[in-house]
C-alpha cells in the first residue's frame, strides 16, 4: 500500500512505514499498521502491548483514579459527585448510584451550556452505545479486513472499536463462588468438566482425580507411565483424554476403567489437548528441534496442521506453557504464557487476532494460563500473575474481569453446560466453581 498523502484529512499513519494505522503499541508509544503490528509483536526484545488506536485514544481521555492509580475513571458516583474506577464501586461506593463518566459529562453540559464543551468533545466518540464506527476512507480497507476478515470488500468499511462505554456499568464484577473443592494434588494445574456434577483434575503428580461438587472423590486414574499428565480433556463420549509429554503419547480412559494409548508421536511431545464439537481432538506439540504446531485428529488420524501465519512465522512459542480450547463459534484459542498473549485462529487455521492484555492496566504483566469458551462464544482466560480471569467476546473485545473471587494462582479453566466456570488454583490446590453470568 502506498503512503497516504500528507494533508489535514489524513487518518493516523504508521510510525514505521507511513501507511494507514489502526493499532498502537502502548509500550513503544507508536502507531502501527496491520503489517508492522505483526512484525512488532514477534519482536522478543520486550513485551509489547498492541491495542487498537481507537482504544488507546479513548482510554487516554479518562482521568486516572486517585485510589487505584493504574485504573481509568470510566464511571461517576452521583452520590459523592466524583469520578471513580470499576474497583472503587465495590469499595467506598458500594450501593451508590453509578453512571457512565461520559454520560455524566454530557448531562452537565446540557445544564451548564458550553462550560464543559472541551471535555465532552474529547469523549464524544466514546459516549456512543454502538461498538462500530463507519468510515468511507478507502485507505481503511486493510484495517477493516484485519478486524473483519470475513467481511466482503465494499466501499464502506467497518472497524470495531475497542471500548463500548455503554457496557461499563455491566462490567462491574458481580461473580460469586458457589462451591469449593479441595483436591489432593500437588500444584493443581488442570480441571475438565465430565458433566455438570463431576470434574476431572490433575496436577504435578501421576494421579488424575474425579470429584463431585460436594468435594468427594468419585474416581481416580493413574497414568500408565507413572509420569504426570501434561493436560487432560473430556471427549464427546465422556471418556477422559490425557497427554503424557515424556512418553510422547495421547491416551484415552474409556468408562473410567480401560486406559489405552491411541496416538504415539515420533519426534514430537504433546503440550495441550482439547476436544471439539465435531469429536476431533486438537493437540499442541513441541518438536525435538524446538518447533511448535497444533494437529487436529479424527480418532488417531491426522486431519489438519496449524503452525504458521500468512508470513510463514510460527503462531506459537516453543517449549513453554500452552493451553487450548475450541470456542462455540469454532475458533481455536491458544494461550501462550511465554509470549504473554492469546492467539485465536479460525477453523481453517487463519489468524484472526492476538490478545495481549486488557485496556485497563493490571498490576502485573499479563500471564495467560487456562483458556475456555462459554455458550455465548465468550473467551475466558486465567491470568496467573494478576489472580483474575479476563473475559473477551468472540472477536477479542475485552469485556470485563472476574477479580472478586479471591483467586490464588488461577490456572486451569472449564465451563459446564450452564456456563458455570471452574477454576483450578495452583497455590491452594482447590477448584472454585464461579457463577459469573447474571
């Protein structure tokens, strides 16, 4: 794409190549186009945080919270008449009438005339309840295709904004723990729902245990090799699947009784496994020469490999902690701890988006572990360093945190058919059942 002409009507331009920019790196403080953003994210010299340019510009307009210095004040307490952040609501302002910050400014402008015009002008783009802004500039075609790869090429292009302030009130965390299961594992890592009443768990020992919601152990399975299982899943028939990294095997335990190996890898070791709605298995694996790929199996037959983006660059880091799931919309989601990001590809393996953390800054760097999708195709990600869960919509839009449930080292995640969330805590070796949908 040719550089944009230099005139007052230009959209923002990429700091690296002068083409149209729709992204921004908050670490390097530069605008980026899609092409340069792809290269930028793979620069391992630092941990980058690439967000949409609209998201960056919008969040900068909120004042910073005096109580929680890393949080923007996206809300306003009418009772105290002060701007507040989401965390303030559950502390000093519990039970008060809370409105959107920009809504409060608009109300004051309607009363006080032009006195607040400068403030409201800076927030005008974020006060809309729509999550989409329509552009007719032809230079935005590349950006539109990046955010909406399935959208047909038209003269008008739609770009999803990163923040929808009409949802800020709904973002207040009202999640609650409804059950706690104390397991006997060492460093609990993984949880998988067998059904709505029973969950499989595993950690840094050779046992895989089945618990009911009353905390009673119903069954247990010892790995054939005596090694700890790297990951577990439950297939469509309700059979337990576990992978053995050291033994290079994918194993199935049928009816909780018969343990057998049905995939033995050569030159590769399995890292993560999940079952799909079609009955296939997705297995992430590392090679002896430090490559990483995902393979789709139908039974023991290989059907598909997912390894590279359109530029031939590896989608996944090698040798680290990787977790995967298939979302309800058939996207494949992979949390890559060593790369500090989540990679989402479509069913065909084409990169849809990467997520490197939420719009509001957390105390520690984003450290993704377990990942799962719910019945609304929302993506839930365990953030180990920040003891919280990130919730995204199916297009990577950050919705909110689950951060009021006292999580301690959240790792494995799964949801049951009623969209109850189960979180495996590494530090306490407990599983918490969380009701997060109102």
